[in-house]
């Protein structure tokens, strides 16, 4: 047990033989994915599992079925109002990287500042696509359009996204009905 969280210690699942290339270049891999090393090394269940009810969270099944969802043309996974979303986003990213999928975390600010870079990875993870409680300034109209353009381009390029949206109504108010419809239509919900 972890003395701080009263949760079981994370289970390391990285394999020295299978993941030899990742381990040999861990710092670059970790830096590119923008995720702490522990999320690449440890089982996703360490972060996305309810110990009390002994159930996995929806994102574990999404990762297990990733190739199916990608072939089906899914836009990705939207975590709406999900507790501990940032940790869960890092667990998703680390697991995909461990499975040799180019997944990268980009904050909303990073995405707005570098939309071309947001088009590169196979999976883009945005752990703060809409977080009203942080009290930041809303995006300008051109910034919201830039973000929507990235998501539309990624959908048509068959490159899924994982996003956290604090609440759907606020998201629709901030980004508009068209982008909200895009998320509702093309993303699985967790």
C-alpha cells in the first residue's frame, strides 16, 4: 500500500525484452510523450481502477480496444466531469506509448501555440480542453476555431484524441454548438 494515498503501489508492467527500445531511450520517449516515466512503466490499472468496487474505468477498455476504435474512425475518448482526469490522461498516454503508439499530452495552451505540432502524434491527449473551475480567460474566437480545426483535421486523418471536459454545457458555451456536436458525435464518453 502507498502510505500517502492508501492505494496499492503501482504495478510495473514494462518488459525489459519487449520494451528494450523504449527503455534504452526512456528520457526522449518520456519527453516526447510529455508524461512522467512512471506512467510508461506502470499498469494503467494502478491509476484507472476503483479499488472499492473492483471495477476498471472506461478508459481502460478504450485503450484495450484502441485499434478497433481507430479503424472505426472514432474521434477518440472524451472524459466529461471525470475525477482525477489529469492522472488518468497520463495513464492513457503512458500505456499507449508502452504499446508503441505515438501518444502525446499537450495542454490547451500548447495546442493553441502550436497547432501544427498537435497534428503530429497518432493520439493527442488534451487533459484540459475545457476546465472552467481554473478561472482562466476564455479562448478568443480565432483560438477556439484553431482548436476545432485541429480536432477536425485529426478526425479526417484517423488520429484519435483523448480530452477532458469539466462539463458539457460550459464546453458548448465556450467553443460553440458545432464543436460540441463534433465531440458528441465522434467521441466515446468516459
